[in-house]
């Protein structure tokens, strides 16, 4: 009889859990995607880069 291994917890799952503890939305990723769409048409390249980096790190497992 072996030990059952659990799936590693992703950063997105941690963010979901913390957000639900404080009554916030379960995931900031949908809002971040909206921000990326809005920033893509603007001229704030630094903010767009930060939003895309966040998306890559925490929203795409």
C-alpha cells in the first residue's frame, strides 16, 4: 500500500483561496484579462507589461 500523493498547489489556487477568505472575487485573473484588453489600446506600456507578467505567472498554470 503506497502513500497517496497530492497534486501540487498552483499560485492561482492560493490566490483563489485567499480571495475567498476575505470575501473578494475567487480569482483576480478575469479582471486582469479585462485590464490587459483596456491597456492594449492605451499608451501605458509599463502597466501593460505588469498585467501580462501577472497573467503569465499566476493565471496560466
